[in-house]
C-alpha cells in the first residue's frame, strides 16, 4: 500500500534528548541509601524520611502482581535504574530563568505557547524535579496553591500531611510502595472553598535521561464547592534501554467540589508506565478522570473513585491505543461507599498489529446502600488480525435498590471500510486514522477542545506509522 | 487521450476469471451505460478499475487521460480523477459526513494547504439542497443507519463535492423509489459536462428515462457483447437478454 506520509506532522516530536549535567544523582539501583540520599537532597522532615523508608520495606516485601498481570513485569530490573536526577534547580517562576537546555526541551514540546494560549498555570517537570512552575496572579490572590510536591511538602505541610497517602495507602500495590519510597516532583494543588478555576492547570512530565525512573507524586485537594481541571502530558525520548514511570496521584474532592483530571500521554515504546490514580469524593462531589494512553511498552493504570459521601459522582473516560509490541492494561475502579452515588465508566481501546489491550474494571456496590447506579461500557477496536483484546469486568452489586448497566463490544476496522475511504482519496494511514477517530469520537467530544485536537494528532501519527 | 480507456482487460477473483478481454472507451463529455444479467462482471469492472485488492488483473490495460491506473493504489486512482459510487455504501461509525468529505477534499490539496471552511460549507449546503438532503445530515456518521435512498444520495453528494473527471455509478438506482430515483438522476445530470465521462451500471432501464445515455452496452460473461443507443435499453426491457444470447450464438 501507499508509503507516502500524507499527514505532515513531526512524528519525532518527543524523540530527542539533550546531554545534561546533573548536580544531584542518586546513582544506579535502589537501597536505603538511595532513599536517604533523596530525602537529604530535598532537606525533608524526619516524618517524610520515615515514610519513605517504611515504603521501601513494603516495596521489597510485596511480590510482583504476575498472578493476574502480565509476566512482562518480570523484565523490569529495579537495580538498573537511576531513581533521582536533578540539576538542583528551584522551579523558576519566569520562563527566562529556566536553564537553557531544559528550556530548549520544553520549547520544542510547545509548552510556553500552550501556557499563553489557554492555561491558568503550568508546571514543567524535567526528570525528578520541576523546572518551571507558574500560575496566574489572580489565582494566587484567591488562595490557590499550585506548586511541585517538593515545595508543597516544605511550604504547606499542614494541608499536605493531612491528605498525603490517605487515598492511596503506601501498601496499595507494589508500585505505589515504590513511588512512596522515592517520589519526587509531581504537583501539589489546593483550591480554597468556593473557588472555581475556569482555565485548566497543566503539568508536563518529561523524562530526559536514560535508565531513569520518574516517580512523581501528585496531590490535589478541592475544598468545599471548589472546581478545578488539571491536565498532564508526558513524553520521553526513545532510548535503547527501558525507562520506568511510576506515579501516584491522589485527588480529594470535599463537599460539592469538582475535580477533572485529564491525561494525554505519549510515552515512547520502552517505557514501563505503572501508575496508581485514585480520588475520594465527599458528599455531592464529582471526580472525573479522562485518561488517554498512547505508547509505552506496558501501561497498567486503573483510575478510580471512592464515592464516600452521599450523592457523589465518579466518572472514568478512557482511551487506550496499543501499537505493535505494546500492551495497554487499563480500566477503572468505582467503590461506592454511600447512598445515591453514581459512577460511569466508558473505556475504548484500539489495538493495532501485535498490540494488545486489556480492560480491567472493578465496580463495588455493597448491599446496605440504596440508590446507587453504575454504567460501564467498554468497546474495543481491532486493526489487523494479530491484535488482541481482553475484558475483565468485575462488577459486584448487592442490594435491591441499586442498578448497574454493562455493555461491551468488539469491532474491527474492515478492509471494505478502508477501500471505501481510500476510494475517496485518503491514503491508507489517513483512512485508518479517520476510522479510529470515528470509533472514539463520541468520547472525545467530551474532552476540552485543545486536548481533543492533540489526541487526534497523536492518533494520526500512530496510524501513519503503523502502515507502510 | 481524453478518455477512460479499457483494453482487453482480464480480471479474476480467487483464480476465477470474471472479466474476459473487456474493452470500452469513455471519452469526456459522454454518458455510457452498461446493462447485463446478474453475475456478469459489472461490479467487478468497477472495483477492479478502482484498484480493489481482491481483484487480480491478469492482463490488459486501463488508462485515464493516458495515465495507467492499474499501476496505482486505490487512493491514487481516486485522486487522479476516478470516482466510484458504491452499490453498497460502507458505514463509517463516528465519522461525520462533513468531516469525511472534507478529508476527501483535503487529500487532493498540496501538503500544508487546508480547505477554506466557509466556502466549503457554503458549497456543501448548496449541493445538499439540490439533492434534498437535510442539513442535519452533515453531523451524522457516514451511512450509519441511513435508508437505501439516503445512502445513494450521499454517494452523489460526495461525487458533486469531489468533482471527479470520471464517474462510475454501480447500480446506484437499485433499491430506490421513484422520487429518490429522480433526485439521484437530477444529481447525475447536473454533473454531466464536457470535462467529465460517466459510466452508469444498472439492471433496469427505468433509470435511463431520467439519465439519457449516449451509449448503451450489454455485458455478458465478462465482456461487452452489444452496443447501441437508448433504444437498445428499451429493447432489453421489452425482450430480456435471451435474444442477445441467441444472436451471439448465431455469430460464433
């Protein structure tokens, strides 16, 4: 078929790295010394050191979850990674103060343009630490806090400590324990009662170094009646060796608050992306995860919401695209813990070539609750007969006053569709891209404009690369 | 040179020969019709010219304004100027008609250039009006849940927007009631031009009451066996195909 790349895009957008001299380097491998080094460099309080060391013990004591997850996890050699790298920079408040090599990276990725165009605040993390962090002045005046987690711990311990590790306990899983031991970077956000942040806050996570593990830790608290949208983007260059990204993200929506968390990640295909994300929704609060996973070697991620207060709402909209040699193991968790709580899960996966998608869902509504509702839809699209998709929905609904709906479908982009589209002039890549975008269209319509454009672009890129 | 020229084309599918030394020339400015019984290779001709993978070209040639289209990919044939109105238009879930036609037009532009959105919608709405298609259709998914008549009108809409040099309409009239048939025929007649050649493949003479062809060809067993003007179509309607078969048998 046609080999002409008709979509004129820079498909190597994230695939570059600059040689960088790191002032602080925890070295290769993971031990108590590594953890102590990180905590020393950061000048953390004793309770943080104790928290980290305890987490390291838990990490070592927990087996890999290969009894239910892929054996590919066994190929992660934890002794080969570097766990902390930084230039020792404080996050700059002015773009001009960002070190030149880091600035060049983010300029190439288009960060400053995005900030000017539509964001209320930006944080840009380079390997282990934030290099740039800035928020519009009017938001600081209203008491909004948006800083890196390192700064958050130092400057706002009274709020940080109250919620930190409460939604996702250290021992939740092996990788949340790992993150708790060596976390660095990520965002700390606090929105005061009643403050509605209209424009999104964005963080951009960039891995620059080889054999590196990025372990950002994000904590977002929306106080009563507050609203915020947070978006994260991620890239890494294509190195020969594997890279590990293992984040923990905790959200807390107090009474009547709304948090929307959007991820569009485009990891290169050597990245193990093992992320734990969960939110806690109090009375009448709403937490919505929009999660788009493109790229990586293996992604395991199941954003969840604990619906703790009466009338709380939780939603996960997820799109996963597994290209050749990639495995997207994604899904959602909805834990209903109060009456009249509702949850909605819509998951769409696309598998191309040898790509593999797995959906894992967990919906739990205990017997004593009333008026709870869940809707789960998972649709899979296969392109090419070698691709594979599995669905493991675990829905536990007890009691007579609760309702649940579950629908699943698998469809294929067929040769006649591609022929029809090509007969109208589209080359094979464009034809597949249009079919894939059609498949996810009803979901993408719910995304903010800028992100649906970005997602479409990434899919075009992926489809263009998959033919030919 | 200014024609769609098919010479001694032999085409097979799964090693079964369908087109047998098929030859036909359609100069720009003319409308030709192919009629024939079921299974005689009419749709094979359309799909083989469009470059469908399932069809193997065993020998022969097909050129469009002198350009060899058999050597081209499906999308290249399309952009070179051949449009195929499908007998069974395909559903593309989630892709709106407006975006679909826009993508088709964009594929014809040089890299980096984009469609002027205002002019595009103006033209789209005016063509839709001519074809009696409600404006709400622009946001509906391509062919999904359309009635037979809606699908066929949508094919003609695409043809009108793309403005190909040569059009092949593969049984566009099948499954249409008389009102839809008239609208589709009007759409095709509107496309008639000195700069365009049109091939109408049909089972039924009734379409030719509305699209009056310059030539009518009867196709049997993979090739054209008899050609004439519109009166030939009327004769077929009246007498069926058997008399032509007998005629051929007699001349062999």
